[in-house]
C-alpha cells in the first residue's frame, strides 16, 4: 500500500521561488526586446537613463537567478529527504521482520 503524495511547505516555497524567478527573467527580457528599434539597437532618452536601466536590470536578473537556484535547491532537498526516508523505512522493515527458524 503506497502513501499519498503530500506537498510540503518547503516544496511549495521552492516551486513559488522557481516560478517567481522565471517570471522576473521573462519580464526583464521582454522589456529589453521591446526597447529595440528596427536597427536592433536599444533606444534610450539619455546616457543616465541607459546606465540606470542596465544596472537595475542587472540586479533584477541576478535576483531572479538567485530565486531560481533557491527554488531548485528546496525542491531537490525535499526529493532527497523523501528518498532517504523511503530507504530508512525499508531497512527498518527488514530489521523488524522476524527470522523464521526451523
């Protein structure tokens, strides 16, 4: 008899971080794409606007990558923990089974 699969808080948090990081990356890349003109260059009003935008997008992408990595780590952590619990239960069951003697 198998136990039903139950999502833990850690796993839900990991999935949320992963999705949130991917969404942030998507919107930053979409903004960059929409800023391009017909010649493939990005149009800015001034040098300062370009510099601040690039710095902000750089920090945003770095934060998004950190969220993605944390999300993947949390999902992997839950997966490894479940595998270890399953193996521990299997070993405990083998140990507790009485040996039949003749």
